[in-house]
C-alpha cells in the first residue's frame, strides 16, 4: 500500500477543516431539529420531515464556502457573529416551543423583556436542552480558538465561489422539491384553499413553526428578516395598501350581513366590566371557584370558547383581540409597531362614542406590553397601574387591591353616566410551584391548598383559581353595596390555557383531552341580573367577543369585524389557529399531527368536502386577520 504523500495529508487536513466548519454550522440546526421535529414525532406520534436538516446542511455549506473566501481575521469575525446568532436563535426558538408548542417571529423577540419576570421556567427545561446549549457554545468557542487560515490559491477560491453560488441557488430551488409533496392536495382554484399546502406556508408565512418544518431554522430566520422586517420598510410597500383594503372589503362583502336577533340590546344602558382572567383554565373551574360557577350558571356560558395564540405573545394577543376584534398578525410584526394604526372599531372607542367612560386596570407597570401607550390608542382614557397607588408589594399580589385601595376604588366606581372597565387579573399566572412569589403569597392566605391534590402544580393552579374567584366574589359584594348590581354587566374571559404547567401529560389529563389543540378551550361567560341563563355550545373564538358584546349592548357599529356575533344564526361558529388548525361544529383538525377529532356525538359527518371547506375558511381567516393589522384596514373606513 503506497505511503501517503504530503499533498494527500494536506488535502485530508483541508477536508477535515471544512468538515468541522460545516458540522459547526449544522449543530444548531440539529439541536433545533431534535426539539422542533424529532421530539414531537416521538412523543406525539406526529409525522416527521427531514427537510429542516437538509436546508440546514445547505446553509452550512454556504457559510463555510463564504469563510474560505475571507482572510483569517475577517473570517473569524464573520463566523463568531453568524454562528452565535444562529445558536441564540436556536435556543430561543426551542425554548419557546417547549413552553408553548409554537415558534416566534424575529419581531416577537422584542417581547423578551416582558417575559424576564418568568425566567425561572428555564430551570424546568429538560437536561437535553441544556446539554444542547452547552454543546453549541463549546463548539463555537473551540472553532474560534483554532480558526484556520484558508488557502489563498485562485483555484481553490474559484471552487469555494462555485460552491457558494451553487448553495445559494439550491436554497432558492430546494423549496420546490418540498412543494412536490403538495400534489395530493386538490386546490379549489382560490388562493384561500391552500392551508394544508407547504407552498402556502412557505410563501404566505402565516406561521413560523409551519415555515420551519419546510425549510429549517436558517432559512426561516432569513425569510423572516427579509419579508417581515426589511420588505415592509421599503417605500413602495405602501403602494399595495389600497389593494389590501379591497381584498378585505371583498371578504366582508362575501359574508351574510349581520341581522338583529333575540339578544340584540338585551344589556343596553348598563355598565360593563370586562375581566381578562389571566391563565384561568377551564379545568380549574369547579369547587374552588364557587362565584365563577354561579356566574356561569346564572348568565350566558360559552362552553366551546377557544383562545388561539397569534403573534407570539399569548396574553397581549388575546387582550388585543378582545379589544379590536382581530388577533395580532400571525405573519410577524411587533404589536407596538401598529400602535399608530386606526382603532376606531375597538370596543373602547365604540363604547366611548356611545357615552361610556373607559379605563383599563392592571397591577403591572404601563411599559409592560406598552399598555400605557396602547390603552389610549385603543380608546381608553388611560391605563391605571396599581404600582402608582400602592406602597406595599403584597398589595400587587391581590386582585382585590382595586377595591381595598381607596384611590383605585374611586377610579373603578367613578361617577359617570356609563362606565366601561377593562380589568386584567394576575392571580392565575404561571408559574405553579410553592416557592413562586404569587403562590407563596396565596398559600399564606389559604395554606390548606398545599398538598390538596397530591401534585404541586395542580395545587398551585387550584389555589390561584381560588384567588381569581375571590376577585369576582368581592366585585359582586362591592356592586351590591353601592347599589349597582342591577345595572352592571360582568364579562369573564381567559387569555390562554395554563401553558405554564410543566408536566404536559398531567395538563392533558386534567384537561380531559388527548391533543394539544384541544387545550386551547377556555372559560368565557357574560352575567347580568335579569339575563336568562344560556349554555351556548357554538364553537367561538376570542375575535367573536367584541361583536357579541356590541350586539348585547345594542351599540351600533359601522365597522366589519373578523369575528362574528355569537347569537347570529348565519354564523356557524369556528375557531381558527395560526397554523391552519381549526375547530367547528363538534370536529377539530390539528394540522401539526394530521388528526381529525370528533368532539360530540351529534357532530355532522366529516367528509372530504367538509374538511376541504373548513381548510379554505381557515386559510382565509388567517390571511384576512393578518391583512387587517398590517394594512391598517380601519383607516380606510374613516377616510
């Protein structure tokens, strides 16, 4: 066997160096794949695709080819910046997915400060996530310390340039190989009939996780940066606004016109208290929440109400939706970027124009989710923060502080012809451990909840549900003492399910479901004296609340809303999720695992046509929802 020549050893060394660079760039893609694709496939039995790894490998080749064209110092800088950006991106996306089963758009990263108070959940992450994080950091350090000097030979530069060009071309062409899997999907001829197609998810970018499953982490980030961050800032982007308005107009014109019904004006002339019950899940409503149960049993109880999570942030997404009638954009975009939009259609604006005085109340500071700026933009006179009125930190733990503090109570029950108060509770928020500050405070009030269920997380959730119930009990007591009970409407609605429960199997068990999509069903009720009790079983979503309230209050609105009046007989009722999943008339379809679930015995037969129709409805809903905010649609109504 001939001995190796120095040249062959040199080639092997070069190949080894190039391989290590490609491997380094592939590592974050592989770590992301393990949590975003392999993990769900193993745990949930969902289908798995290897396309994210293939795209990640091509990106790794492109980065490596680029580095070989640079001098050592420049290459080292480019590697360090690009590699650690990709590493951070992988850690944030996988960490968020472990909590919420979704991914973020780049614009959503600006909400990071809002989540800083809950960094304790990182301690609950699996050791495999921490191992992946350590491996990525260590590999980056190792490469930087021993960063090679690549050859300056022209021939090798030509080869690297060719590899880079071929890699870039592949990244443009490769998606069409993925789209071949769409050939089994029969299109209706409408742009809105493609919710199940990879091509629709890739081109329309209506959901970050769906996009990742098609093209991997690097390409998802690149498309997000270009199409969601850079493209909208181009001057010619605004030229398409009128076309966007026309598209939305056509959608609204295609729906049946809302007609007055038996519930129209039932609650006209009454004060309104809208309570966003932070994290208050349906499974926590029961013997520990006697007041909430009574309000549900006496008022209108919406038994199939879903709170889809658009826009990357769960609480503010629902808060925004119940105020404006549409969700945050599922195609990305930081909510605060739209604070200058026209919100004349909002609940606060409509009620203010009808003679109401509108205030928003919460314990947190005005800069949290930029509520201090958003509240006036949405039509509220101001955002009332408890921090401005209390000195004892313990007072910020109790939702009843608004009644205990004289100044806050004066604002809440201010003297005016009609009042609209939007109140955001705190009590049921994560996390669900005994030593978490809110749980610790709650256990001092109700020590019997420690060990109540035999599980720490469910103990804390039941405890926090009790604290939310205390707010409603105190609210009813205050209204009765002030002689206002007869003239008040109380609305209770949740922003999202209790995703802070770390034991996912336990969460499914206590919720009584076997699919993550079904966790999204949450409590919603409307109560007022003299309002006949109803169990409304129609499938509804957060966007339906605003038009339903306007109908009950008899408040006219010249605006069209994405959601519909729950009592409108022409509205069949449905909930659509940002990935194209949906629930409608006793049937649910989860795009992520392809499951069709029959939820009630009297559900209409699920045939191919019905599924196709709902897929088209879902795709249309998502598209119009995104266009309403991005196109500042309601500005067109006021011009």
